[in-house]
């Protein structure tokens, strides 16, 4: 089945004057409250994936720059005013950062749209808005981090209690799929807890992190509390993960790189939290509201061009409703307008890079070689930029690479099931090295709770694929990562528990 993809204006509107001025600026690293050039003077090109054109250049930081940034963060944590600030003072600064981000929300949405390719409407309504909300939520936790008094089991007279203290200097390495939001996911709780930060954004999308550093400076954070080093993962990122004076590293990205982070962290046994890959199942039972299931399944795989760790890339549909849902998925894929992210009409932007386009296209070709059928999509759009049609594969089986491996693109593998045995479909859904998210669609309340309990994933949606909320812990089972972000669980990631016993 082939459908005609809806293509909109190829060029799209020009960015605002503020965004254009930022893109054209002389970008530098932010270390110790100062804007500095990379120690070795190298630069990285920043590409607009909608056009393939270079829109900016940023410093190519290396191990020497990481050394300088970590030293600045260590000074700020051990000896600077940050460590002497009250929790309420820290909270007010984090809240002020949220206010500044909200003031410049349209600019940040444009920056991420140009840098990443995502639709500007999504960047504004989701990425920036969520980042503002998360900063304010975590600002509130600044004054609510506390320990406990403990009644000891022994008969000896002790006054025992615990404290929660900031872990120290934190290295944070964030991915390219949600450049601003992934940074704030890590920055907000770390600042609220009292840590100092060295942030290494993805080399593909470094711009919003540098703009965020400008707001940190404007908000009045002490020098060294927040540092940004742009650079390649194998140089700047590796140096940050292995640095002996970093107390914790927080990483979001692929499982393969997450394992390298673990190896690098063992030198000083630094704390590690990892938010990694996924191959999330979506299960549609025959009694589901098919309109709700169709909207949920389509959004699960096509939102952000499928470049989401939680993407619902394995679609299991009961055979009674399989044909109807597949027809709906094909129609939905064709309905979504593909175009430049800055065009407000765009719903599907480009993939982030030529490398990512080649990777996703390669998986589609591999799936076809292994016996899968392209129901719709599967083709590159045009020869400018990195656009790919939303793709639905049928005839897929559990052993295929497209079913087992994370594609990280708008490609869903649809598989029917005709057995009402819940054990069988749960076992198939759980047959993955990943366990980040899962969803199921049914009107049966008992079935919903039963299946949700048995799915091995950190986030389960019932009649919705994925709900992200600042108060709801987020993270994965199995090789989808360690630790939980959001909610108070994120504060726990950036604090240590100290036990104190006083002899009376």
C-alpha cells in the first residue's frame, strides 16, 4: 500500500531577528562565569537538518576544556558562595532562570527547531514549556530536602539522624533529540540540590545549551556553578565521564554509549545515572476504543520523527482489529505534513542528520530483506535536508533486526496477535533487552491493571502511550538505564545520605 505524503513549503519562514543574531554570534565555551575559546582552538559546524546548511559554529572543546570546567565547578562547590547559599536563595535563582526562559520561549523554540529539525510548534508547546515548568517544580524542592530522625534498634543512648547533601560536581551529557528539555531535565534538579554542573550537549545540537548559559549568567548564578563545554562525545564527553574530580555523571543517550560511560566512571567510582534506549511495545486489545488507540499508536512513533527513547516502535494489534488499525495508521502517516520545522504547519520535520537518515533508511532496507513489507512510507523525501516518510512495516517477526533493535526514527513494526492469552502477549512485549516504556489499549479495567503490572518497563500508559510530568518519576528497566528522573526521585539522584549518631 502506498500513499501520497503531504509535503508543505520547502523553505519555511525566516527566524526572528533575535534568533538570527544568536546564530551569527561568536560562540564560546562558558567556564567559570566567563566566555572562552576552546583550548585547542577547534570548531564544530552546526547544521540545519532541514537544509543541510551550516548555520553556526561552536567551539570543539577537548579534555583541556573539561579540566578547566571541572576545576571551576569544584571551586564553586567547595569554596564559592554557592555552597553557603540557603536553600531558599538557590530556589529563587532556579525560579528566576525559569522566568527568563519563559521570556525568551519563542527564541528557544526557534533555536531547537533549526538545530534539531523538530516542528517549532512542538518545541514551543512541549520542550520549552515543560522546561519552564520543571525548573519551577525543582526550585520548590530546594527548601524541602531533608533527612530523618532514626530510632535505633540498640539500647545505647544515641541521638541518630540523617542528612541529604548535594553529591558535588556533576557531569551531564545530553542527547540531540530534545536539546533544551533534556538539558533542563538534568540541570534543574542538580541546581536545586546544590550541585555544580559541567554540561556537555550533543555535538549535533549545541546551540540551546549555550543560549541557556547566557540566561544562567543573566540570572546571577555564581561563577562556576554552571559550565557548558561543547565538543565531540569521544573527546569532551569521554573526558567528562572519566574525570577524577567529577562526583557524578548523568547521561541520556544510547545504551551502547551508556555502557562506555560506566567503564569511564569506574576510575573514581563516581555515581552514575543513565537514561538509555528503548524498543517500546504498544498493545491494542480487541475491545479498545480504536480512535483512541490509533491516535496513541501514531503519536507514539511519529512524534518528534520517532526520535524518542520511548517511541512505540513495536505495535501488537489483535487480529480482529488489525486491518482497521493498519488502514488508520497508513492514513495517519500520510496525513502528517512534512516540512521545515520553522513552518507552523509542519508536523514531521527532518531527521537530525545525514548519518541518522542513513541509519533509519538502512533499517527499513534490512527489514525488507528479512521479509517485512512497507505498508506506507519508507522513502526519502527530496534531495535537500534529511526528510523521511513516516513508515509502517508489516509482516515483521520477533527475530528481525527492525523488531529487536532501536531504530530511532519514524518506523513502526506492526504485528498481529490472535491469542487472547494474556501470558503470551505479555511475554512477547517483554522479550526485549529494553524496558523504558510500554502502553496498552483496552476498555477492560481488570485487564488494564493486570497487564500494566506485568509489563517490564519504567513507564506504562493505559489508553495513552506516554505521559511525562514533572512530578512523575521517569526511567527504565533492564538495559534502558539506571535511576529515575522527575519528581523527588530526581533530587535523590543528586544527593547523598549521611547518617549521624551522637552519643548522649
